[in-house]
């Protein structure tokens, strides 16, 4: 029995927006989608990672600090610099 994949084209997961299904890449038999981050970075990501919340943005955005889980929301942007 073959599982029917869910079409998530156009959906947003954090800063990622799903563009289309990646037909040439399969990670451990998982469905992989081409995504673009809000900053413009493109990456192929498995549907499971997106839906489980394991990724919400690209590394460039994480390095900016605002998506990091330990980000301190009590400090203003002026105090960070």
C-alpha cells in the first residue's frame, strides 16, 4: 500500500514557504519539498521536518539570533549591538 502524499505547496512553516515538490530528492524515502525562506534562501526540506516544526527558518536567519530558542526577548535591539 502506497501512502498518498499531502500537497503542501504554498503553505508557510515559520519563515519557510513551500514552492513545489522536489521529485529528484528523497531522504530515507520521505517526500521532500523545495522551500524558500523569508530572506530568500532556498532549501529542499522533508515534509516531516516542516510539519513537526524541526525547522522554521534557514541558518542565516537563525544566526541573526531572533529565531534561536535562547533569544532573550527582554532586551531591545539597541541593547544587542
